[in-house]
């Protein structure tokens, strides 16, 4: 008995004298991983089907999105989003690191590739929108898929009375900015990309069961170094949300953009020359969403813009949707009608799409 007790005391002495095992680093923890799939059954009128090279009725694979999110340490986190828009290629939508705390004045710092906070809708993934398609003004002014540049952002959130005010400043590479219509786009030798700048000031307040957010954004700089082309833009966004309980809610969103862009066109009067024109454009988008039961919602939207590179060309669209979420927010079925007419083509387009969205993991296809 005495020998067993001595052995136990000796073993405890060795354990206590040994150096402590280091705690596992935060970076060794697995990140949150999510997968969101977007599939559609689309029906179009003949003119629209011919224009987009599709059948009048067909199944479509829109996108499979992979999200990797997690903390690097108690002060920093990383976010990576990779999309599979077809069955052959991958698209890096987002890859950024954010310092969340530890900086003065409640400042946060983000660097990498991310959704620029110019307006409100450009910061969101398309699967969040019940109307499915990016607003027309975003497509022509920011690019077909919005603006996701490589850059850096400083932001701060401050309490002002009972409201919250957020200010953000961005510096980013100009090659992410839309310039598909530049006259030199086929040239092999292009100048290195310039640096552009943007900022957004937003105000948020809650009134009992209603919350309101309004924001002003500005963007400017030289987006085309080879042709020395500049752009200046402004945006206003507004969102109102009334939610008295989990069974009812109303969301109202409105956003507008203004653009002053220098555009280079081929000058037929001079061999190899370019003519630079300044094109002004304005666009607006508005939508209302009504949740009338826990898993059901419906809504309508209006969409209109002037083209950012074709002076005087206007496109207008509108439509409605009806959606059902079978259980919680793991899946969403969305029936959407869209009507569109434009000065850029000579027909009216009608389309009806039945959208199927599923979500695996914490990032889900939640209600807008």
C-alpha cells in the first residue's frame, strides 16, 4: 500500500513539474462552411429566348456558392466566397481579412477582395434578393455582377443619441470597375490599374418594431489609365423594416445612382483615333416585400436606368414574386415574373422563373 502511494505521489510530481501544453491556436479551429445552390426553371417569350441563346422553357443552373468564414484570432476574421457559375469554372467572389477590434475609435479594417459598400445592394449576394436579378443601374454602372474590387476599407460605427452612424472609406484597384466599352479593350498593352476611392455614410435607427436605415455613397477616380478616363458617381439607399413578430413583416427598399463617366469611342474621322465623350446616367430601384405568414412572402419591384456608356438609352423593368420556405431557412421556392423594355433592343421581354435555393451550413438563403 505504501509503495502504491509513493508511486502515485511520484507520478503527480512529474505531471506538475512538466511544462503546460500550449492551448490550441484559434487558427486551428475549423471555419464555418456553407454551400448555397441556386437552380431555376425559366420560361421566356421567343424574342428574349433568341436574344440570350436559350430555349423558351428550360432548366438552368445559376450558381453554387461556397462560403468559408471564421475567426483567425479574437481580433480578426477571414471570409472567403467561391462561386461555381457553370460546370467548368470557378469565380472568386470574396477573399478578405477584417480586423474587428483593437483599433482606436471603434475602427475596423478590411483588406482583400470584397463587395464594395457603394449603396446597400452591392454589398449583398444575389441569392438574398427575391427578385433574383441585379438592378439595372448596378449592371450598367458597376458591372454585370456588381463591384467586388481588390482593396482596403476603414470603417467606424458610432452611437449618436439613440441612432447608429457608420462611416466607411475605401481605396481599391480600378481594374475591377466596369469598362467593357472602352475603345482599347482589345489592345494587348494596357497601363497598370489606377487606384480609385469611395465612401459611404449611413444612419440607422429603431422605432419600437420598425427600423430605418439611410445611406449616402460617393465614388470617383480614373478607371481607365490607358485612355485617361475618369468617373464620378453618387448613390442614395433607404430601407425600412416593420416586424412586429416572427409571422409578419414588411420590407421597403429604395436605391438610386448617378454616374458621370468619360467614355472613349472609336473616331471614324481619324485613323486609329478615339473620341472621348462624357455620358451622364441616372437609375433607380424600389421593392416592397410583405411576409404574411411565417414561411410565406410576396412582393413587387420597379427597376429603371439610363445606360452608363450609351447616351440616352434607357431600360425599364418591373415584376413581382411569391415565395415559400418549407422549413426554417434551409430552402426557398420563389416564383418570379419579370417584364423589361429597353432602347437597346427592339422587343419587349417577358419571363417567369421558378427558383429553387437550398443552403447547407450557417449561411442560408434567408428572407431579404
